């Protein structure tokens, strides 16, 4: 059973641009963790955003991800690194780049398996680009080129034409099971959702 090692959020903008994760890495290393935010601090946004790496385009509390995040100016990039083996330590990263097109929200979907010290580990995915005077978020085309390059270069890297293919692949190969994450959606979709969920489990 895989456990979460790291979560990375880049150019995740919400509340009409007033709040954002420019490029943040959350470290879990396979342990249980708690993220404490004040009321209105964005707990639901954080959960919905992280879920995109397992369930691309998923809604939470009847809110579409395109309404939660600001995606018009540049894509949002979400990646989760999973520990899939302890000795030797091996990882897989599931990553999604969300962007807007004329039909609404679309995404690029990417999976890469690697070992400790890999030069293409989660921290090294080029979600941000160095420019004169600072950094900027990577554009959709830049990430598409990177994901395609990795797929051509490594048998451990894959991209996916559809969300269904992506979800099936990570379930079949890494036991990242969609229905388990859909339970997280149910629990977080309403106040008191966790009590109702466990009542139903009886």
C-alpha cells in the first residue's frame, strides 16, 4: 500500500487571486500528518487541490475545480510523491497540470517511478521557470513538452490521453484506488460528513 511522501503545489491561486501557493512542498515521509489552518484559511481548497493528483477534475462540496482555482492566466500544477517500497526506497509521482481551454478545465496527466536521488524527482519537476528578476509558473506547452520528453526518455514515465486511463493505471500499478479517495470527497463535502460516512459503514 503506497503512502504519501510529499505533496507539491505550484501556481495554485484561489479566492480571486488573493491567496496562493506559489511553489510549496509539504513533507510527510509516509507518516500521518495534520495541516492546521484557521477558519476560512483554505482547508477545503487544499484538500480539493491535492485530490486532483488522484482524481483529476474532481468536485468537492459541489464546487468544480475550475471555480475553486484561478486558471485563466497560467496553469496550476499538483503533484504527490508516494513511497511504494522501503528497502530499497522507491517512489512514484502522480502529477496533474490543470488549465483552461475553450471547453473549460482540462489537464495534463503524468506518472513517473524512481528511486532516491533521481534528478527528475518531485522537487525537480519544472513547475516554475527561472526568469530575470525571479520565477514564473510553467506554461501548459512547457509542461507538455517536459512530460513528453520524460515519456520518450524513460520507461518509468507515462502520460495519459484520458482521465480514465490515468486513474486505471495508478490503481492497477500502484494501488492508488479511486474509490478510496472518493470517500475523502464524500467526507469533506459537508459539515459532519465524517460522522455520516461512518454511520453508513455500519
